[in-house]
C-alpha cells in the first residue's frame, strides 16, 4: 500500500511537471511568435519587391535588367535617360529565389525581358487577368494563374485590388497604352495584412481596399511618374502617401517605385523631407533604399 501511494505520488509529480512545461511552452508561443508568422518586405528596385509571407516568398513585379538596358519611355519626362537608372542591389540569382511571382500588370518596368529570361519557366505566376496570363504563357511559362476573388497559395490568401493608371483625362487620352492595372492584398490568420497598391493614382479603388482589408502594411508606388504635356502623374506621389497615412492610422505606409525609371519625378529625399515636414511618425511612414528590408 505504501509502495502504491509512493508510485502515485511520483506519477502525480510527473503530470504536474508536464503541465508546467506545457504552460511554459504555451507562454513562449504567445510571447515569441514563430518565424513563420513574421512578414518581411524587401524593396528590390523600382516596383520590384520580395514579400516573405508565412514562410512563402513572393516576387512582385520583377524588372530585372541591368542598368541602362532599355530606352527611356517615349513621351515622358527625361526620356533621354535609359532604364533602369540603377543596378539591382543584389545578385540576380538571389533576387529570383521565390516560391511564386505576382505581376500586377505587364508594363516593361514591372515585367521585363530579363525577368522572362531569368525566372524558371515552371514557377507559379499570378496575373490580374487572362490577357496578361496569355501573354506570359507565350513567353514559355507553364504555371500561370489568374487571380480570382478567392485565390489561396500555400495557405496565404491573395486578393486582387483595382486601380487606375492616371486621372480620367489621362486615361481618355492614353488609356490604350496605360491599360488595366491592379494591386494585391496578402492575408492569413495570425499575420499582418499587406496591401501592395500597384501602379495607380489615389482612387476610390485604393480607398475601398484600405477600408475593406484594414491592412497593417501599405506599399504605394510613389515615384510620381509623368507624361509630357499632362498635369498630374500616372502613379502616386508624396501627397498620396500622406492620404494613406491618415486613412489607415493602424498601418505602416511604405513608398516604393522610386529613382529607377526615367519618368519618375519624385526622389526619396523629397519624400523623406515631406514626411518630416508633415510631422509623420518615421516608424509609420518609411522610404526604403534599394535592398532594404523590414520585418513585421
């Protein structure tokens, strides 16, 4: 009987230790999020980004050519300059390491010849519509998917958002060239929601996306690219970053697509000076250098 009681005591003590260990593990899990829950956003060059989301790496809008590979965009400011204006900040082999590619639209500065040549042909590529998908398939890619209303890739939900590549007057004149554009929202329970707006001006599509998805991270193309003879720009600028900052007080807002193509009229320093002038929190309004990365 004494032996039985002693054995019960040992077992009880063992169970207690197990429960304590489990409680400690649970506490650690809540105070130290696993690496898979982190979100990493890296500015590569121009509008090219790498988004590492829940352990999956997405390459967004790859423009991968060497500096000066292409003539400047005709009819735009500084068209005498050759694009891209700067080299990639990382070796090409490192840039193209990804699980999937997202092409918001197929303009040269978002999907170029170097990307077509360098990326593995079997890599999953997501597009905004069937027209873009068809064009990319013609380049030899075998796994091209159109973003639907409810697209999931390796557990991450991808939401296509709308945009407009210039104001109504610009679209009336150049809509055939500027074409349709899109953005993308990355969502997953327990992770920060990331919204990449793409090549768009500030528009109801942007406002709707911010209201609907309440993103924790908003990435705007803020190079203020311009066409000769037209007022305004065909993508966002500093005032638009300020609009997003105020519209989403819970979010970090990042300015991308700068200092890499000829018609971009806003510099990083100008945007940083504007952020300081407006008294924006530099932890919430960020302007990354090429190659710079943020963890969320």
